[in-house]
C-alpha cells in the first residue's frame, strides 16, 4: 500500500477526508518539483492532518505560520528537504473600523458577513477584535476582495484598510484549572463540568453542533473523552482534559480540566 493510500484510508469516511486529500496532493506537488507548496489556512485539526501527511513523506518538512505569535489558524508549507530557499507565506492583514458608540460586532458577525460575500473560510486566518475595530488575517491575494467589497455588516458601516503583521498582538489566553468529579467520561458530562453548565444544556449544545472534540464535530453526547482531548464550544471557549485521576470512593471519576477563556 502506498503512502498516499495509507493516509487516505486512515481518514476515509471522517470529517477530515476531504482536507486529507487536498493536503496529500499539496505534498505530492512539493515532492515532484522539489520545492515547496503552501496551503490555505488550517484549523488545529487540519494542522494535525498536515503533520501526519508530512510524516509519511520522508523527504518533506512541514511548518506553520498564522501571521503572529500564538495564532490558532495557520497556513502550512510542505517543503522538500533539498530546497534551499525561503518560502513566502503570503499572509496579509485587513483592518476594519466602525463607530463603536452605536454598535458592537462579534467574531461571528464578521465571519458571517465575509462568507456572505462568497469568501471561503479557508482563505481567512484569525480575527483580532477590539472595540470599534478588527484585524483580519487573510491570504495576501484575497486582501483586495475585502477592501473592495466589505463596506457594511448588517446595518453597520465599515471602513477597511491594509494593516501590518507586526501590529498583531501575540495571543494571550487566560487559563483556569478546574478540578471536578464526573459520573462518566462522556463528552456531555465533561463539558458540563468544565463550562459550568447543566448536563442537559451541554447535550442540547452538542445536538446543535456547537461543540467540537479535537476540532471535529462531536459524534454525540455519549462520545468518550480521554486525557489530552480538547473540547471547544461556541461562545464558551476551549477546555482541555489535563488529567484523569481515577474513581473516588463514591464511584465518580476525578478529573483535572484547563479552561481557556
């Protein structure tokens, strides 16, 4: 079985299948021309797939860049070991501003507006949002599309201009350690304990596709979690299962969780 077939077989039928195909094709092109191949922006799950792909091509290295320190969404470059040049990441920043006295815009508002313009998610990196302003990391060749077309989000008028990568603030996350006991290692039980909500609320959010486990849609409330797993819930942040300590005298399971806000 070839390396390509092994990789695609591993992801076949999963949420990562389509992306795995694209990344394998990019790696193969880097192998053929013995240079490099740059991908679109990848979320952490996509970055894991890229690392798996590179690990199966002995002559390739993979590296990542999201435009600033601590970026979550990053572009990957597959680079042949014989290539001596320096790949260009082709990342730009578009600065949006609006009158903050009259309105507040969220990540979801801005993303929805951009996708409403026909802009695909994979050409967009992270958003850094402040009162009355947002910095949008984007593929360099798409920056003009935002500048020319993004003038309004809902009723709010927007001004756009080119920004600078060096002005992006490093990502700083606040982390809260949570020690809890849970009835089981089901994803709804862990989410309830970590996010401070009821188990029924967690189950409803999972059913509404608001929760991802290791950057993939949770398969259901009964899906099991293990040490090192990452849960992300829309509007609530991320939760890492840091430690599973075993059962208490009452038969519950002691866990240590890190919640990133």
